[in-house]
C-alpha cells in the first residue's frame, strides 16, 4: 500500500466509483425489505437475487473507491461509517419501495441506465473499474429483463395493475434525471476521455425505456419538475432511517470482528 | 380460490455435450415468468448451457396401466444387451463377458430429444 | 434427477381408480415396492393414510422453509458487513427455493400450492414451531443457521432416501444447500465468539435462546421408551413402516446433540443444558429430558411470535393478490406469453 497521495485522476475515479457504489448499495438495501413480502415466492427469490447482485457491485465499487481516494477505507468503513451527508447515491435509489409497481418502475429506470452506463464504463481508463463494470453490465441486463417483463405484465394486466403501474411511472420518472447528471469529477473524466459520463447514454436510455413503456400500453410523464440533491449528499428524510437501520449493528459493536 | 398459475416442467443442460435433463417444475402465469422462476430456482449455482420450460400438460406420459404392454417386450432378449456376445478379441484372452454390469447403464434413458 | 418423466403436477389417479380394483391387491403391490426399497412414484396407487401423512409432512416442511425466512430476513437490512449481507441474502434465497421444491413435491400428491398456502394463512396447517421465536440480535442469524439448520440436516438427511420419490428428490437438493448453511452459521458464530467480549456475549445469548427450539421442536416429541412416548411413538412407527421416516425422533435428536457438543466447544460457547455429559457406556452424550410443557406451549402455534409470523406471511400474500391477478390476466390475453403457439 503506497502512502503517496492519490493522483487527481485516481481521486476522480474514486468519486465515480463511490457514486455507482452508493446507488447499488442503497437500492439493494431497499430491495432487501421486499424479501418475505413479495407478491409470490418466486418474486421473493427474484428480488433477492437482484439485491444480491447489487450488493456485489457495491462491495467491489466501494472497495475500489476507498483504494483510489488514498484513504484506504474498506467497503464496510465506507458503507457503515459515513453519515448521510457523505452518501452520493441518487434520490431515485433511496425512493421508498411503495407498492410492487413503484418498485418495478424504479427498477425499470435504474436497470436500463445501469446496463448502458456500465457497458460504457467497461472501456474506461481505470482497469479495475473497467473489469467490474463489464461484469456488472451483464448482471443488470437480467435486472432489465425482469423490470421490462413486469412493466408490460402490469401495464396489460388488469385495470388495477395498469393504474398502479402508471402511478408508479409518474412517481418515479421525475427522479431519473439525476442519474445522468455529472459532478465535477465525472465531467473531468469525460472531458479527458478517461471515463464516459452517464449523460452519454441518456438518449439510448430514453428510447429503450419508452419502448418498454409503450409496449405496456402506458405513457411516460411529461418532462417537468425533476428531483436532485442526492449526489451532493442532500437526501430525503427517509434516507436517515434507512442508514440508521443499515449501520446499527456495525456501529453498536465498535472494533467488532464479523 | 383460483387454481393458481399453470405448471411447467424444467429441463437443464448443465454444459455443452450433455443432454437436457428434467430437474423439477415451477408454477408461473406465462412462459417468461416460468423461465425466470426456473432460472432463479435451478440455476443459482453453476452456469448452465441451456434451460427449457415445457408446460406440464404437454408432457404425455405412457399411462401407468399401459406400462406392461409398452415395456414388457424388453424382457427376455439378452441378445439386445452389449455384454451378451463374446467381446471382440476376447477369445483366449481370458476375458469373461461381464454382461450385466454395463447393461443397466442407460436405464435412465432420457426420453427427451436433444435437438430442437 | 431420475424417473420424473411424467408431469409432476398431474393429479395422480390413484385412490379413485383403486376403488374399482381389488384394494388388497393394490396394497400388496404397494407394500412390495416398499419392501424392495423401490421409490413410490406419483402414478402409483398408495393408501390414503400414506398420502395424507406425506401431504401433511411435506406441507409442514415447506411452510417451515418460508416462515423460516422471516427471522433471518429481518436482519438483511442490518447485517454488519456487506459480505455478511450477501451471505445472508443467498441463504434466505435458498430457503425460498426449498419451499418451492417442497410445494412442488406436495403437488404431485394431488394438492395445490395455493390451497396449502391458504391453509397456512388460516391456521389449518402449521410450520415448525422452532421458528416461532424472535430473532433479537445479529447473532441469532448465526445461531439459527448453526442450530436450527443443523437440526434440519440431521432430520432431513435420511429423508433423501424416503420412500416417496418426489419428496426424496426434493430433499436431496435441500440437503445439499442446508449443509452449507450450517457451516455458514458456525463460521458466523465463530467470528463473534472470537470478537469483542460484547460480541461473544451476544453469541452466547443467541445460542441460549435457540438451543431448545432446535433440540426439541425440530425433532418432534419423544417417541421411544416409556409412557411418555405415547402418541409420538405410534405416529413414528407408522411413518417408519411406510418408509417415510427412517429413524425415530429420539435417535435423530441424540445424533444432533452428539454433533453439537464438540462444535460448541470449538466455538468457545456453552450449550444451555447442564445435564450434557459424555456417557462412555452408551457412547453418546446424555442430555436433559425434553420438557413436554415445551410442546404444549408450542404446538398450537399460538405464541405472540407465531401469530406475527403468520400475519406477516398472510399480509404479503393478500397485498400481492393484485400482482398475481395481473400476471394471470396478461397470460390469458396473450397466448404467446402463456406458452401456447401463436394463432
């Protein structure tokens, strides 16, 4: 382990990995609360499988971030010891689960974005990030199939499911813009050609999600108000509760071995 | 109470060169959900080469009552079995025809064809 | 897996056609199958009692798997490390999977999963009372995996050779995964036991609370020796005659205690039974008699926690009804999605 200060490029990649890792971690945390509460046992399995993939991504990304930023913090130190203001996840990832349709709408937006963005990052200049983005892209591609399938099923199912799925899209979509916003680090990496910014997949994401939504006989809300702040650590009040729950055991036993 | 989603039989091919085998069944409303359920249930460990789901009602077993007329003819024909004849080159080499050892090897005889 | 070529969810014809035949003859054939150690398959004629016993046992087992997801599932959001979170997610997932294998096996006996779940939700069928205890700390997830799953493995390993084919095949899958869970629980408790004094106390407390549910409730009431055996003994005898069970509850309980004692020593934790000591004459560990009062309290499934578990499960089912209906409606509307050839 070198004690030299991280280079500027490494710090930018650390920041980039932290954003991705926090999204994966917080979304996994949300999905975990579905387990034993899903509409079918099969969905208990499906949602836990998705959450498990996301925890895997979070572990790899947070470890990488802790190495690249020069602090040497481990995945757990980053996950369990930061306060809410230091988390860089989008508000989308922390949106409360709502009903199954809200969760599917959130999955639809996130999995399409993650698949495209990870695929882009598989070509980035940070070899470790590139490798894990390549793996993650394949996994979230399955999450996308799951979300697409349920969006269409609910959209074309019953009157009630159609109404709920439309409500879900209406609720979630204003939170999607934040996925594509860059901070300074991401903008620098993109400008230097070192790592593509998420905005580069925005058009493809729009087309792909619109295609699914239209197959489902639903519509996307008109662009209007959109939420942001998560990437700067300005989270929802519910996020405080999510974090308190997630970090409780670790913080309760300082110096513990797990 | 509704009868619930229909039943599907799941066939898994673990890797290239092997045939699909029946691994169990799932219930699902449609074919994509059946594939998803089968994936989550039977392919969490290992990475299979291929996965089939077939509606259970499309599997037509020989009726239990007809098993005798169907299968009894297989008995009493030892000359169909590989170990029945003197092995090639075995004369004088002291090899005995150890018939029944390998005879049952294919007893599982997959009824499902490999190609599609 | 072998021999499962017929559609496993077909209601078996046995029982109805059996009426027209010579029942004694069918029974002889059934008993001959058992005597030959052959497996009984869905289309074979079986006595009603055998079918009822299996449905009850497999359903209870399946219910226990899915209710058993709750105490551990409650800790998914609080796992102390991301590694432990991943491991616990994978384990809870396996339990959902075991539930599905087993419901599927039960369905080969002519019952429907939806009806079995309904019976669970209405309190007409029960899961193992072992899970009707709250998981109070993180260490409980370790203790459940080590002790409750450990008891399950001892109980279930012989079921891989149970006489009913679909059940035996389901159990072979279940056992492969369950053995792995026991190691996981042991590994987790070991980390706590070697951690800070507070962590070790947490581990000991969890073992203290989960020992009795495992040793008593996972194996069922005493069924050997003396008057105390009573009803348990008669049920066990019938189950063994039919090859559904291979060992008495008490034999399996003894095997479990013998396995746990040295493991607890390695863990640096104590089993909360002062009567446990090695008995060189028997070649087994002696342990305190399992208190009948414990069964009387647990069997009606009527504790606070038991009610909460069922209410949780029933609420999930009720709240998901609109999703299941949507999937059914979509399949009806779209024949291609339903797996039928497009017109």
